[in-house]
C-alpha cells in the first residue's frame, strides 16, 4: 500500500509565523501512513508514531506527502511517511506502527 497527496497548508495551521505547527505536520504524516495501510486492504489503528522534523514546514508552500508500508507481521504493520517540497528536499519523516484489532472469536 502507498498513499500520495499534494498539500499546501494555509496560515491557519501556523504555530509560529510562517511555519506550520508540528502537531499538524505529525497529523498529516500519520494520515498518510493510515491511508497507505487502508489502501493495502488492512484495517489497523496507530499504535506508535515517531516524527523527525528536518526543516520548518512553511505555510502557503506546496508539498508532496507520501506514505508507504514497510512491513507486516501478524497484527503489526510498520509504515513510513515523508513530506517533501517540489525539488524533493525532505522536510519531515515519520515512522509508525499500526495494530489490527484482535480477531473476533465466534
């Protein structure tokens, strides 16, 4: 599974003048990974999220967001996501672990 999107955050998302709030950046990365998991036909919830902020994400700038699955083992799905600018420079990267619900016993 993979998910890709373009994102142009507006000033409403700023935590500091001209810079998108880190919580918003982490939410976007989490959502990209979640969409990648769903696109693979897996129903899972975020269990762990780690974000590395490499450069300030500027508001009113066009970014490319991508999420992808790295591995799957039983109930655990590991995924990553990145936010890059139009020239491919990475602004933030995330690593996530997703857990599928326990199987229902009938």
